[in-house]
């Protein structure tokens, strides 16, 4: 949890993080990292809480992102090496490269059709 708290602190105190792709939002985001589960709570321009949860708590999330631990590690290593995610390690690319996608919503409301 120390890692999540450090990232949360950076996000909350660096106004540069609150621009284009990192703007204001109100949502509960879940992360599945292998067999571990986390919730991040965003309120406006703040990530107010990060906590380890049970799998059942993912049902309370607006959506959750899921990848095997090795894929999360590869993404974080790429960010550490380059200062940001590069081509094959952005969340968009990781989502599009997976037949099942990267994001899941137990509310079935994240994808809409026209």
C-alpha cells in the first residue's frame, strides 16, 4: 500500500497531473493485480483513498482494470524507464491488445451503443 500512497501523494500535489488526461473525476476505480485487489477513490482533483480490498469489493467500483502481475510490472518498468508510458504500455494500447479488454464493469454500463 505504500506504493499506492506515494502515487496518490504525487497525484494530489502536482497540478500538472490535473490537465488533459488526468482531470477532475468522481469515481471508484478497482485494480486487480494478479490475485490482489485494490480500490482507488477519486473526488474532484484528488485521489482521496487507496486501499487493499477483497474481490467482492470490485462490485462497488465504477469499473476495474485487470491484468496479470507480470503485465502490471512490465507497464510500471516502462514508465520508470521513460518517465511515462510508451506505445505498447499505455492503458489504451493494453486494453486494445486484449480480446477481453482491460476494463470491466459489474454494472454493465461502461460501453454504450448508438
